[in-house]
C-alpha cells in the first residue's frame, strides 16, 4: 500500500486506528481452545469485528514465535486471511528486526514477499546499511524505532549527543529520514511520550508515525493528535490489549468491536478538528 | 549451558569457534535440493563435520524466516538434532530481538523454552526493561549488541555522549553490565573493529564476547585474540560464509570441516600463547 492509498483509507473510514494482534494463547477466551488453531480463530473474529473501524493491523511476531512452528502457521494464516477478506487493511509485522545488509535483506524477503506484509518495524542501532535493504521494495514500508513507550527508553534514546543539539532518538530521526522518504519510512513514537511529539514534528513534519502505548500503557489519544497530527493525519495509533482482551466471553469480538468503534469515534472528532 | 561448562568445552576442544548457520537455499549444493528439507540436510552435514572443531553454533533466524513456516520447521529440526547428537554445543539464536517487557518475555520463551537455544542476540536500543526479561532464565544467555561489524555501525554506535567520556556503544557496555552478570550476559563486538577491543576490555574485562565478521567480512583472528582474549578465553569467534559455503560439491561438508579445523588449529595456538 502506498502513501496516498493509506491517506485515502484514513479519510474514508474516519479513523487512524491500528489494532495490535498480540495474541496470547493464555489470554484468549477458553472456548476457542477447542478449535484447531485457537490463535487464528481469535484473530479472524477480532479482525472481522474491528475492520470497519480500523486502518491497520499490527502483528507482534513474538506472540507467534512463542508457539514455534504452529505459531508461524497461525501468523501466515492470519495474513492470508486479511489479504483475502480485508484487502484494504495495512498489515504491520511488529518484528523489531535489523541486522547486517545481507541478513536484513532476508528479513525483508520474509515479511514483504513470503508473508506479504506492508510494513515491518526495524531497530536503528546498527545504522543505515541495516535499514536500507528494507527500503528497496516498492510500496513496502520501514517503521523505524525512534522513541519507544517503555520506561527504559531513557536508558539510551534520550541521551544527548556531543557536538549537537540532539538526543540519540532525534539523531536517529535526523539521519534516517535521508535514507528513505515519506513514501516508505515511518517512525515508532510511544504515546507515553506525547509531550515529545512537538519536537519530533519539527524534525519530521511529514512522515507517518506509528504510536503504540495508547490504552494499556497509559498514553492519551487527544494529546497524541494535538502534537502529532499533520495535514494528512500522519498518524497510526495502535491499541492492542485494551481492544482484543476487553472481554473473555463468547461475544469477545463484539466487545472488541465496540472498543474499536469508541476509539474510531474519538478519532473522527480529532480529524474533524484538524479539518480532515 | 553455564559459564564454567562453556570454558571447559573451550579448554577441552582447544577452540573458541562458532560456526554460523546462515543457511541460504540459493547457496547450498544443488544435489541437496532433491531432499525433503534441503536446509536441514545441509545443516546436519555441516554440524556433523565441523562439531569436533566447534564450541558454538549460531543460527541466523532471518535465513529461516525467509522460507516461512517451512523455514521454522528446518530451524526447529536443526536445534533438536544438535540437542540429540551434539549436546555439548552451545546454541545461539542470532535473532537481534528486543521489545517492551511483555514482548521480550515472549521472545525469551520462544528461543529458550520452545526451541531450547542457549543464547539469543538482543538489540539494546530500547534499554534495560527490554533486555532483563531475557536474563531471568537459568543457564540462558543474552548476547547484547555493542559494536557491530557493519560499516554503518558508526552512524549511532560510535557517537559520543554529552557529559561523559563514552561513545554510545561504550555507554551500552557500562550500563548493561549491571543488568546481568558474566554468567548470563555476553556482547557482540565485530571483528572488523579489533582495535576497539582493547578499550572494550577495559570496561568489561570478564564477559564473553561474540565476535562476528572474521572471514567473509574481513576481520583478523590474531588481532581479535590479542586484544580480546581474557584469562578464561572470553571469546566466541564466529565464521559463517567462509566455512559453510567453502565448497559446493558432494564433499562440501568435508571442505567445511577442513576450514573449521584450520581455524581451530590457529585458535589452539592462540590459547597456548595465552597460557590456556
């Protein structure tokens, strides 16, 4: 999916919601455990129920890897299902990959070609040549970690760099924006750091931001929109646990849908406020 | 495997070689493509042939993920085979993972429990709470990226941090060594940066270092040992392409063994020089 198509979806659905499929076998409703592939059944029902309110789906690879080969079967089935039934949804592999060039290229092939995701999250520590192999695929995206939503983000990301006015995460933004363009590069910016969004928008006014941490991790949607929204929206706000584990009954998907709808309504207001 | 067991293996085999299983379906001998699982068959023969000269095996997850579910089957089969037939080998998942706490915990379960690896490489960008979930497993190891072997390592890792005498990678070493101990924490230090090893050993004299980049990437073994070896060796030097793709004939495994043996001989001399 390209930049314009993504913006069109946002405008059409009046939403910039990304639902995180951090699907944990120990947290899904018990009755699903009787099915052949409980993880896939759960995902399928969550996706069908929340799709009207959702722009993107983010699959956290750790939760699939934890189930070994079976987990990867669930992962691939989920992606194939989205491609078949909900083809306008933007699919993010939240994988935090990144390695030397020839290895990053293999990861890119894995997630863009073998599994036909639209985007993959990438860690910046190894620098340009660990990221650019991901940028060579048409209409595919890198979502580079900048400022993350966890407490320890301050261990390294906010350290100030000598002979500059920038912290490490600001340096990551400054340097990396030259590696790609607004058409293939987004950034992860944690919602728990909303006050930092203003400064971030000074460095990268036009790039899309993927904002995790709204909901269970304590981030605030109104603040995120206030500081992070740009003229084409430029935001994908992720919610995982607060939507997918809102309920454990047979109607878990309906409850998830109502939570997603609630966020979509709030998002519609915020888009309207911005004249979008 | 714990610290003492690892040192014992090094002393017994007179080697600190790690063979990297970056197994690429397009690079293995053609005749293997007729088997059910060419990646596994290749790995099995490389492992059997090189085991006498080898302390550790490093599986680069990207090369398995690139084949989707089938790749993960090959990955698990390879690990099960090592556990069964070569139980004294130290198994590293070169996965460069790292995420918020609950996600890192899932990755730890995936690689330590589901796949019974001894160690996993972890990226430090997200800080302490993204790393410590990996350190909670008995006799399992984190191998944290410090200074990598790729050209772009200088983009961020060697930036100097304000109000300190340290670069970013030195700060990573200084802070992170308090998160674990020499019994569960190693560091990745690229062999192409051997001149930096002296400074690194001043910060972390006792930790094991995993050194990639010898061979195809141009690192020099003698220099690595000169600056990096400590009183219990403290090194695992990885070679991937220079060993596993040394030959494409039916005897590829014998050629790989001779390359591994060559390195082991050199390593035996370097250990002797150090009085080990």
